[in-house]
C-alpha cells in the first residue's frame, strides 16, 4: 500500500503497469478498489494506471469537514507531484469527471488529455437527473451497505445486464464492501458535487478531450455529455448504445477501443 501526504491528509494510491501515466479519478463515494479490475488491467498493458482513494473514501483519510471539487482536484495534483509526474492522461467518471474538468481548467499544464465519462458541467446549465432517479438515491440512506449497493445497480445498469451479469456485479460489490464509505463522507462528497461551477470556463480547456457516456444513463443524462462536448474546444463525443451510467463496465468491450485509440492519438 502506498500513501501520499497532501493538503494535510494521507491519500492512498496504487499503480499498475508501465508506460505513460494515466490517472483514474473515481466517482462519488467510490473507493479505488471499486474500479473494474478488468478495465484497469487492460489499460495497464500500455499505461501506468494510477488509482487512488479520494479523501473520504477507501484507505485515505476522512476528515469530517467541507469538501469541494476544487479541493479534490488539488489532491489529484498533489498526488502527481508526489509521483514526480509532470503530465498525465486523466480519466474521470461521474464526480471524477467533475474533478477532471477542474484539472483541465486550473491545472492545464499537468493534463495531457481528458476523458470525461458519464459526467456533467454542474450548476444551472446541467440537465438534472429524472425525479425517480433522485428518489432512488435518497431511499438508499437507511439501507445496509450491501442493500444500497444492490439497489445502486439499477441506476447504472439495465435490468437485462443485471440479470445476465449477476456474478460479475456481485464481485464488484464484494470488493466495494471491503472499504465502505462512511455515511458522513458520502454526504460530504454529494455536497462537493454542488460546488462545481466551471461552465463558463469550459472553453478554456486546451487538453484533447474525449466525452463519453451511455445513451441510457438515468443518473447523469447523456445530454450533459453533449453540452460538455459542445462547450470544450475540439472535444470528441461518443454515446454508447444500450449502456448507462456504468458504461465502462457494461460496455467495456466497446469503450476500451475508443479510449485506447483516443489516447494513442494524443501522446504525452
């Protein structure tokens, strides 16, 4: 296990593979252990994949104080500093995509490319989740971690995928349950997502950018990816059919070739 001391906290991280650095930035309340191992291993054949626990999750410190997207981004820059990495490819999903936007705007010199997965520009310019999705999120507050994880599948995957990939999803759930995010930290993460205010600055992003999501995302509607691709100069947009918020798991075989081809065209 490796730790970096950043912004007054201890941040846990892991690296796998060799090659150009590729920073994975996880979503709301998700520890690094929750990343799909098959995705990490596939990308690690060509890149040094860096996964880490955002503050409040996994094996990182969990101060009970306000978090912001800008603070998460500062933690990510501190991790690159610790690893002596001047520039890296950045892949962020959901809240991790919000953090990645912040990096692309305010730490541009550190970002070789941006891949923004199932994310949103936030604020009044974003397309909000359907009311029924928000109700599902709110209803998980009183559940056990295992019940909440199972219920969360419905927000990320189709009923058909859940039925036909039960064993795979159970494996992901079991890994996540080894490092459950405390409720207070989850709430701190959620409040942090409300601090993203970068819409007017998206045009300042200079890194090559891939915006990608599942067309059927019911948590962060795909229209948000269309907004991001329109506002970020030169951004490429890929919408994956028959996939939702968890596209990088359910549509991994279609996502990875697009991701790898994009990175190959934009070397460090």
